[in-house]
C-alpha cells in the first residue's frame, strides 16, 4: 500500500500559492485554547442528554451495573487517545481521522474513511434534530399549553446552529462553555442532593459488585456507553485554530475523556441510588424517559425538574452546534484537498468560519428534517434512532481503522520517537472497539426498533459509503491524478517536533524501534 506522507498537490496549505490566497481561504488562527476545545467536544456528547435521555434505558437493560459501562468505555477510549495523540504530533494537516488514516494506510483507505466520517458526523448531528423537536414540543405543550409541531422547533434549531457557527469558532466555544457548565451543574447538584439525603435505600455500592458487572445485559449496553463519548476525537479537527496545538490538542483530548468517564459514572450511579438498587430496573422500565427528571424534582424540588427540561434542550442544541463545527471542518479539509468542490473551502474573512460548508450542512439538515416531517415520521423513534445509528457505527469503525493506522505509521517510521506503550495502546483499543462494534451490529434492532429492512439499511450504509470512497480513489488515480495526489493533505513530519519528541521520549524511557 502506498505511502502518502510526502505527496502534496499544487497550491497546498502552507505553500506559496496559498500564501498569496485571499484571507477568506483560511481558518482563524489561535482562536481556541485548551478549555475552548474541551467545551466543543464534551458539548458534542451532550452530558445531560446522555444522563437523562439514555442512561435510564441502560439501567433498564444492564441493571445496576450500568454506570460502570460508561467508565469502562472512558478507559478504553482514553487508551485509544494515547495512541491517537502520539500520531498527531507528526501529521499536521487538518482533517481528523481522514488525514491520519491516509498517511498510514494509503489514499484509497483514507478517502473511504473521509466519506465515512462525513456521513457519520452528519448522521449524528441531523438525527439529534428529532430529539430537539420532540423534547421542545413536549416542554411547550406540557408546561405552557402551546402545541408547536416538532419540525418547526427543529427548523428553528437548525437556523440557530448556523447563526452561532457563522460568527466564528471562538463565539461558538463561549456559547458551548456556558451551556455545558449549566447542564453539568444541575446534574452535579442533583447527585450531591441524592447522596446527602441518603437515596431511597441508603448509599449502597452494589453497582460495583461482580455479580452486577457480569450481568448479561451489560454486554448489550456496551454500545450505549461508547456512544456517550461521540465527538471527543474531534479535538484534532481544531489544530489549525488552536493556540500551541501540540500541547492544546492532547490536553483537551485527555481532559474531555477523563471528565466524561468520571462524570457519567458518578451521576448515573447517583440515579441508581436515588431510586434504590432493588428498584432501579423497575423504575427505569416504568418511566424511562422521565426517570431522571422526576428524581430531580423529588430530591431538589419542582424547580429542578423544570430547569432540567429546559437545559436538555440547550444540551441537544450545544451538541448540534459542536457537531456542526466538526462537520464543517471535515468538509473544509476535503475541499482543500480538492476532493469536494473548492467553493466549500471558503471562509468568512472576519471570523474565519467555513461558512460555505456551514450553509451546505444546514441545507442538508433542512432537507432531512423536511422529509421526515412530510412523511409524518416520529421525530424520536425514526429521525433520531434511524439516522443516528449509522453515525455511531461509523465513528467506532473509524476509531478501529485509526488504531491500525497508528501501528502501521510507527512501524514504518522507526526513526520517529515514541513511548513504548503507544503501539500496545493502539492494539488494545482496537480489539476492544472491534468487540463493541460486533455487539452493536448484532443487536442493532435495540438501537433502531425499525425491523429487518431498516436494520439492513443502517448496517449497510457505512460499508457502502467506505467502498464508494475507495473506488473513487482508485478511479481518480487514473483519471484525475492531481486530485488523487491531494488526498490526505500536506502533513509531512516536522523535524523540530521530532527532535523535541525525541528528547521527551528519551527522558520518559521511550524506546526506538
């Protein structure tokens, strides 16, 4: 398989041609610090949505051991992050998984992966408009007596996402920061109140009992645990906009994974304590959608229940904004590489936001929401579950391929310093996620509830998307060699970084292989 590390098309980023390009061709430099990126990626995961909207289902299926699944998923993804971040030091171009996979496994696999990333992130983002519409409709009807169609609320959300993203990534980070703090704070207050009041049956630790951990239902919710971290890997997409990216990107990645692993485990354990271990599954089955809201009202008062209902809307909105930003940067990088039309590479000269990519993503969201609205589809059971599911499968598949890419990259480049544990981390994380992917695919109807036809479409969508990218790359190698040459961007290793990494790796006992 060919190496792409030294290939670069004419007028790539960083060349004289691009230096002469208008300012509107570049993202805004030094716009984000560590915490700005952290807010981006944790907001994409939507903590309140996970705890209030998904965790009760996990408790229903997996039992009282469900909180541990989230922590286990965080540990595995933390191991993956160690391997992933080791490669980001040497591969510089914007493009996330697409860039790293291309430079290790070749342009055909890279282009296939880029298409999977684009489809997956769009599926995750657009599917959430079903949840926003459903939650917004219920809130307005139940609390204020106003009956607004779900799709109207979804369209308002689409417009609001575009407006904030258009104003620049730094503005988006500030908005996400405020929303993330608000939704995290209400959950922490709720968890502390539960523990202070002793829960329904006292503070117990059956969640961590081996009997609970090896409950057969725990395997069925592995995918739910990993899905709660969707978006954490997008830290690398903000490299061009980050201050001191060699420090900022790894820090943001590790902070994000660690926060979510601890936060999810703690708060969801508090939910179990709130209803009592012996009653947890029954309570989750009786009122899956409203369990956390009702418990917040019970332990904190009616005000908390209302505030939580309001904040879940902002939680979903924050997730959509974060995914919108990630999608735009994937689209921007593919346009930079001439895989997509060059017009998608344009940015706002004042804010640096890739607004043309944003317009296209916004129009796509309107079309998908419009189709489900016209077909009278259910915003939760159909738009959310059917559209989201391929996205979850796609991201986990990309993480598996990235683990392979890390191993291949460092084995081929024996001259590059690395810590001894990088390749073992990639192997362990890759195997673990293959298991998760298998479990998800074998129990896909639990995610979609759509029947054989829908399940087949959901399972086939990502492999077909990958094959389309691979075939296009093979065809373009003969018919459009200038486009083929640009796949993966210009991301040669930086000698200065290699020397700097070598000094640190030597001090940390790193090995050269």
